[in-house]
């Protein structure tokens, strides 16, 4: 987790870049479908976040961070 927090701090943004979002998902060992389900969006929407076609909102990203740190994998 500490590694991810450092990555997020370096962006100086409340929302991650597409690359950081992919890195964070890989860090937690989750699929795009699993990540999408955690924040109640479609897998296609999550894919668009990771490809940089859409920007995840700060609120959804915060929800995702909370859930990946509390949900048993």
C-alpha cells in the first residue's frame, strides 16, 4: 500500500492518470471487472479510465481506494 500512496502523491492530483490507475489495479491483483464492480461502474467504463478516454472522478477513486483496502481478496 505504501508504494501506491507514493505514486499517487507524485501526481499532485486528486485523480490518478490512466497509467497510475493500471499500476494500482495490478498492485492489488484485481481484474478490470472486479474494480468496476467495487465502484458500481461497467467494465467498459473502467477500461476507458485505464486507457485515458475518461477521467475517474475524485469521489469514485476515493471509494475504490477505501474498498480495495477493506475487501478480502
